[in-house]
C-alpha cells in the first residue's frame, strides 16, 4: 500500500492547526493558575501567611518590617528571612558608590528602623478591594508605613581639635513606606516598593544606604552573588539597578558581607542624594536568581522548544516527500 504524499500546503495547514490548539491550551493553563490566586490567612499566634502555588510568606505586623518566606512545597523549617534594619547616610570617601562602615564618620544621620513605630495596612487587591482571612485573589498588596520619629545618631567633628562626636537625634518629617506586591501570575516572588521622602542630607555629595539582612537558619545552604542580587539555597533577593529619585532615574549599587551569627548577608542598597523622594523595587522569591534577572523562565522556553521543533521536522519531511 502506497503511503499518501503530503503536499506543502497540506503540511502548512496541519502545522497551523496544531500550533493554534497548542496556544489555546496555554491560555487555559494560565486561566486555571490565575483562579488558584493568592491567599491570605490569619494564624492563631498573630502573624499572617500569604501564599501562592509556589511561595509562602509569613508577614509580621510588628515593630519592624520583616518577612519569613519559603517554597510552598517545602517545610517552614527551611525558611529564609529578610529584615529591613537601618538607613545610613555616608560620605563616599573612596568613590566606589558603596557603603563601608569607615565612611560614616563624616557622614550624616543613621537610623535604626526597629526604633520607630510602623503602621500595617492590612491586605487588599491591587485595585484596593479589602481582603479577609482565607480570601483568594489574583493579587495581594500590603504595606508598612513609618509613624512618627525614629531614633538615630549624627556623626561629625567637634571643636578645634576636630574630634569625632556622635549626637543622638530623632528623625523629623521622615517618610518611609514599604509596599509589598504578590500576584498569581508571578507567584514565586514578592516585589517590595521602598519609598523614602524628606531625608535631609548633610551634603549633596553624600549617599544613602538601606541595610537589609537576608538570612536563613539552615547552615548548610551556600551563598552566592549574581547579577543584581543574591542567592541563598533556593531563595533569592534581587534588585533593580536603577531607582527613581525626584522623578529621575538614578543608578543603584549594592554590596554585602556575611552575617556573624546566622547564615546570610548584610545587604546595602546604595543611592545618590536626592531632594524630595526616592523609590526603589527589590524582590524576594523562591527559584534561581539567574532566571529572575536573566529573562524568561524555563516553562515557556521548554514547552515551545518541545512543540515547535517536531512541527518544523514534520514540515521538512513533508517537503522532502513532495520533491
């Protein structure tokens, strides 16, 4: 029995039909995932847990913004911790645009974020609809806002001898807001908008560093630095290399050193001086840092490659049979 020949036009029809059905199936997969959504639930001991299919974040509406997070498929025992610690103005003596502890002597103020009172917003959707415990939505948003002054110190020189002096101070009119975003479409991560307003720089040549600790209790995890971020075990802490200061884009640098008592890093995000406002977007999440900062994830690339390559091969066979 002769094998029927497939014409070039017929082959193209087959390819287009299969491709159309494939991309329809991708749409249905996306819809099912969005329906799973993001869920916030209250725990009996106070903290709130926000979870997606890939990421679980424990939110503590306490005295300082910090988060425990882990893979939804894993135990909470293998969790990672991000805590916002200090705001530090410094003189960039060596010109590398990164903070060093020796550069604070002739700098400006430094404030401990845990010394202030923080107001927790509760949970809403991105559109502002309120959410109760157990609700599910396509996205969840919540924020911490600094309420009132925070305590700190001012470094400078005193008297004719130029001796170093430290003065205890409290912030005046300083605004700090941390707004967190989790969506079902990007369910492995949480974006954190860091907004600062009314920082009074001692000198326009000084810089501001935001210190954030990224740690884990699991001492077996390795620590790696990547492009625009850091990786510990299965978790990453990534950042945009630009921020918005007074409405203009400015370059952000970051540097880190290992913590003393736990496995992890002290991370400093460094910004140039600004007059009014600063806005920056770091991100925490579960997965590979290189995938987060380097482009598309494996699912899309892998699936397209598996489907498209056989279709291309089918078309080549059809053309060879035709000729």
